[in-house]
């Protein structure tokens, strides 16, 4: 049996690893891939966007949450603004999760699919 302890066996990190240094893209030491990881996904729309409704901690008021968007902070703010205007409600961007007030899952899902995202509803 090999005693190689540097090899990655299991990781809970999301996203892919750098092919050059085998680190997660966010922790990559290579200069060319590190810039791509910091700026989001480089315009690619990879993975599933999670769409769910939640009332916990909001005194029974429901909000629609959009998670797993691989966009930069600036792009997330622009998307948040567009979705708020589309739904005609308020909302916020907190910790890379977009919150839209009310149960607006249908409208948000239609808009995200139109923009090319793969949307998966999670939760109730």
C-alpha cells in the first residue's frame, strides 16, 4: 500500500479542482486559474441553482431563496436587482444567497431558465 498522504481522498468543497495543482479552484495557487475563480465562473453557468421557500426566522413571512449561483459579487447584485424588479417586491443579497420577499418561485424559476441556468427546486 502506498504511503502518499498528499493525495486528495474526499472533499466537501464545492466546485472543481485545478488540473495543475489539484487544489480547489478557490484555493488554487496557479495564477491563471486563480483569477478565473475570483471572478466567478468566467461566464459559465455550471451546476444546479437551488430555488426554495423559507419562513424560518422571519415571523412566518415567506421568502424565496436562490442559492448556488457561481457569479461574482457585482453580477449577483445586478441579478438581485433584476429579480426584485421582475417580481415587484423587495429582497436582498446576503452571503451570496439572493432573497426575494414572498413566494415568487414560479416567476424566478422562469427568469433563471430563460437566462440559461439549470434550476432545481428544493424544500417544500
